[in-house]
C-alpha cells in the first residue's frame, strides 16, 4: 500500500470518527506538538505527521481512497514507524488484522463529558483515554487496552501516562477541571463525564472533594495530560461506594485528562470523587 502510516492512529481517532472529531483531534495535537512550545523530542516531526494525516482525513475523497487502501490485504499489519511514536499509544482502531491501539480522551479530545464524580468511579477518565474519548460518545464498557507502562507511587496508586500535558500545571488549593471515565477492575463501566449529557468535573485540588487517588495524580499533571490510574480501595471509595454500580472495597480503573486550571466556575465536586 502506498500509505505506510496509520493516519487514524496518528490523530488518535477511531476509523469511524466524524469530521468534527477529526478537526478537534488535529487542533489538540497540532498545539501539543508545536515546536515553538513543546518540550517533547521530535515535536516537529510528530507535528508533521499530524498535519499529513489531517490533510488526508479532512478531505472526503482522499479519505475514501485512503480507507480503501487501508483495507487492502496487502496492508502491513503493523506500522512500526507510527506505533513507535508516544502520541499514538492511545489510539484505537484496527491496524492490519489484529493490532488494536486505543487512544481518550482522548481526548482527548477530552472536552465535554458526563457525570459529576471525580476521584474514583466517576472522576477520572478520559482517554485517553483523550485516548479515544470524544464528548457525547458512549464510553466502552471495559477499559480499552493501552501500551503505556505503569508506575506505582508510594501510596500504592498505579499510574500510566498516556499523554504528557504541555499546558499550565495544576495547583493545590486551586480549581481544576477534568474529564474522566471509570470502570471497576475486572468488571464494567460505571461513570464518565464524556457520555451524552455529561460535562467536565471542576473541583478544588487537594481539598478532599474527590477520592484520594484523583487528588494525588492530578496534582502532578498539566493541562492536556492524560493518564490511566488503577486505584486500590483505600484510595477510592473503600467500603462505602456512592453507587450500586461499584461494589464495596473495589479496585477501580480511571482514564483521566486535565482540561483546565484556574477558576473555571467554582470548584464543585462533592459527589463521587
């Protein structure tokens, strides 16, 4: 096939993504890999890949032609060059015959969502998530697969960085706005700000308005960042979950993205985090 790169993976969108979703993904990634602002290595090269993917997928004719070539049996099942790039770790879609790479929040594309929970089963997600998360879209019933490695903090929280944030850092005792999707580990989805009718969650960082795990990980992030966290019961809801969708003493999985800091409305988080 003439195209060696998976443009959907580069833009971190699903092959069935709508044009507005492609536009939002391009705007986010183009800014994230702006050589004038990004501290990432090879930012210019990655931005060029994003531009190349966008120019093809935004044009209906070019996109149809690309999709036909992409579906061809001669398509290589794995694009090593593309998959080696960190910004593709959250993309979801079919690469070749069997490699599925999911991207949030997706992102994120992690603007807009569903739910009022933040620290646990309803607070973080997101893809991914900007990972392949699109506001107003029903989130997957189980956590999408990721390839990013997990690191365990001293509290026992497991964190995988899906996308490094390049925006403003969060600040303790100040408002922060996030998108999230939550699942029970080994179980199913229970909450997301990204589902239809949802909206991002704003809370004051470090004030216990969300579960401990959310406060801990968000304090280390910048705007645009996307993580997946695995939350032990003592850092989540423990023996008193707020919903019958979450069993007592459950381990939780969240995809979480930071989409704003400062004073976007007053921190309003009493509910689920």
